């Protein structure tokens, strides 16, 4: 969404129901034609509802109920969607924002605690051990891994696997741990580069995928189960889009925005033949860890909420569900790791 769209959407979201006249008064610097066009776009994308009460027109937030209702339809009954080049092209670093005013919530919480950009990874060894367990468990759980939290803790602390689990599940947990440690151990050297994303992908797929697919940008078509979205299938276009993504990612000044940007676009590209969402979840911690900020673990995010957020990105190019998951759960992470 453009900045105007974000401003209008967030203003409506802050109210229970907003008359059209109030929206015009709120955004006097935006032309009325632009406002009506943006309102129509928000309606089309299932973000807001338009209602009439006598002669008055009202707008109210829609995604909380209607986007979820939209995804309750079987994927084969939803409109087929293909890769939208404008989704990435329209994002202008440091002008466009996925977080928008929600960043102020994070910033205020950090300032209140007086720990903005001062998280000491050397002095928080216990918290880092918790992160290895939390993130390995929660990210694997989102991939239907049946390891319990206690089983995950025992595996990571004592390298003692649960005998009743499959080798694939055990390896998935260990791969997550190694990928997270890679970021923490190399926080000074690691960059938001193609090579670093590839390295994380390799660590996440060790012993789980043939070497032919490791770290390579895919050159074959992929199908996303349960979604009406079809990603790009052209290798050269994928390379090109990924490079544009990397350029914009590195231009973003706000590390929280960078983190969310990764969570949105790595799954949307489906840049690798598999393990894209896992790569995005682990890689989203790079900007946070590099900037000495508290990390993000996904521990309190439910499977259903995450799936809805991903589907909204795939099929509607809507980041609001993922944004709210990120902000709400980051605040919980602050309590756990600080």
C-alpha cells in the first residue's frame, strides 16, 4: 500500500465506524479524488467495508472478519492470483512503510525500558538459550513438526532426541538451532545479502534436501498447497525480483521494518524450491540482531493466524495480518528476553 492508503486504513482502523465526511476532514492535504480512489481500492482488497445510513456513508475495518471469512472458502473457489510485480515495485524504502504508525508502539516500549539498540547478546546468554529453544520449536511447529517444547529443549540443551519422533523432525529442530546460532555468532559480519540468505537456507535444509536444490534460486514451477496463488516460474525474473528486493531491503533504515519486509517477500517470491517460510522466519532476525535489538521468536503465534497472514500476502498482497502478528508478539518477546 502507498503511504496515503496506509494513513487512511489506519485512521479507519482506529475508529469503530467513520463517516466519509470525517475522513475528508482528517486528510485535507490529500485530494478528494485520491481519497475516494484509495477507499475503493481498500474495499476491493477486503480491508474496509462501506455502509450507508440514510444519506450518510460510513467506512469500517473489514479484514479482521472478512479477510478471514474470505480464506474460509476452499482455495479452488477463490480467485486465482499470480505474482504481482507492483507489490514490490510500489514499495519505496523509507517512504512506504508496512509498519507505519505501529512502529511507534515498538519504539515507545523500547524507550520506556531504556534499552533501544542496546541489547547485549554477550550478557544475555540465558535469554539466547531461550531463543534457540523458542524459535526452533515455534518455527518447526509452523511446519507441522510434532516435537513438544520440552522435547525441543532436551534436544537443544543435551542433544538427546525424542526416540518416538522421526529423524526428519529431529533434524529440522537442529537445523533451526544452527541457523539461529549462525546469525548470532556472525552478527558483525553477516549482511542482508544473497549469500547470507542462501547460507541460512543451507543450514535449514541440511540432510533434508538433495544438494541439487540447496541455496539455489529455483528454475522450476512450485505449487502452494491450499492457496490460489501461483508464484513466478521464470528463473531470470526471480533473480531480478530478488535483487530488487535486496536493494530495497538494504536501503530501509528501520530494522523493524526490514524484519517485516523479509517476512513478507521471501515467502511471496518462493525464491527456493522449498523452505522459504522457514528462511524468512529465521532471516527476519538478522536486522534485529545486527542492531542489538531483542530478537523475534514466533513463540506465541498460532498456526492458524500465521497461515491467514501468509495467505493474505499471497492472494491479497495484504500485510496487515502479518504486521499485527509481528508487533503484538514482539512486545511479548520483549518481556521474555529482556
